[in-house]
């Protein structure tokens, strides 16, 4: 049957974009499905057209191969079935971790919390056993360290009673800092992390942040449009309370000192066992507490090939 739609062909620009995402996934020891890859790219093609074009593109076919719906390293000698089974397990682990985080979020929610979400590998649907559960949190103004004190205590109690993976509050900011961060154009990794976040509470506020960060659409037009369109109709607006600047400052110095000490001890442990990629850098202030590992910084460098101004 003839159609008016032109046949999709992978050109040099598309090849560079596809290869970059595949290399990033493989470097992070995870696999992308063809459907996920199509969602990431700015390429205007159906999944079926995408697959057909893939098989006729020799450079792409020689570098990467499709097995059981996953994109794999074409040069890897390992048994593909073993690799696929491992990815199934990673995705099942991520699903379990999100369920655990959802239960934990119910304990953390309150009038000072604007947003709670799962970030990191679990939000990307790929987590290995023993991985931390990274959390992305936004609080009301002057409430961040009140939240951190409560959340750290709850995490310790929850982890000891439920035997859950450790919780890592890797990106915690107050609402003013969040709006500032999202409205300022950043790199592709920030955009993808934001769009991949698994929202546990605060869907309406999350959507408002994405609207502030319309620059993300230049990197991931399909993902951005899908996340903007999604709105949980049954979410009721909550009353939020601004915290005390004096109390927040006091806890910043006291709880913040504990957080810095804990970070230093963890980094010492990672270095002693030769795991330099896990060593992380912390940015801590009255309105933010953010961790970035060496592995994460390496990923950021890989994302620099994805220039937003190169998209059509």
C-alpha cells in the first residue's frame, strides 16, 4: 500500500544522535529498548520505521545490534541472552525500589514538601541490587533542613525495620532554588534526569517546574511533550507552609555538618576499596543539598555531544 509519508533514512545527524544515546547507556552498564531510544531522539519516525532504517544503515548496524528489543554493543562477545536476563533483573529491581520509595514518601510528605520523586538509575528503570534509592525533593522556602532532619531520621528507622536499600537524598532544593535551576538552560543530562523522574508526590508542582524549563524540549521534544501533557486529575492541591529562616539556618549548620561528615566518611570508604567512580562531590547551602558522583560527572561530559542548538 502506498503512503504519502516519505521513507525514513538515518543520515549523519541522526546517526550521531542515536550513537550518542547508545554509548551513554552502555557506559552506564544498562540497555535501551528501541522504543526508549525513539523517545529520546528528536527523529520524526515511528518505531517500525526506526527499526527498518536501523537494519539498512551499515555503520549503525556494525556498531550496535538489536537483540530481543534491546540495543546492544555490536562488538561485545558476551552471550546476549545473559545480558538481556541481567537487564530484566535490573528493571525488576528498579520497579521494587520505586514501590519502596513510594511507601517511604508517605512518611516524608507534609506541609513543607512540594515534591518527592525517585531519581537516578531507578527512575531510568535500571538498577542493580544494592544500589541506593536516589531521591529528588523540593521543599518550601526556609524548610529544607527541617525536611532533611526529618527525612534522615525516617530513612534510618525505615531502613532498619524494612531492610530496604539505602536512601540517598541526592538532589534536595527549596522551591525558589528549584524554579531558578529549572528556568536556567542547562545540559542534556539535567534535562533527561528531570524528565525521567518518577513522581511520588507533587505532580502539579513538578509540571510547573517543567513549564519553567521549556528549554528541555530542545533536547527531548517527545519526552517533554509527554510529561507536560500528563496531569494526575485526582491529585488534590495541598496547603504548604513556609518555614522559619532562623530554624533553617541553625539546622543547616548542625545537620549540614553531620551530612558533610557522613559524605567524607563514605568517600574515604570508596577510595579505600578503589571505587573512584563512586566518590561524590557535595554542594550544600541553606537552600540546597546536592550530590554528584565522579560517575555522574563523566556522564555529563558524554552528554556534551548532544547540543540543543543542533536540533531542528
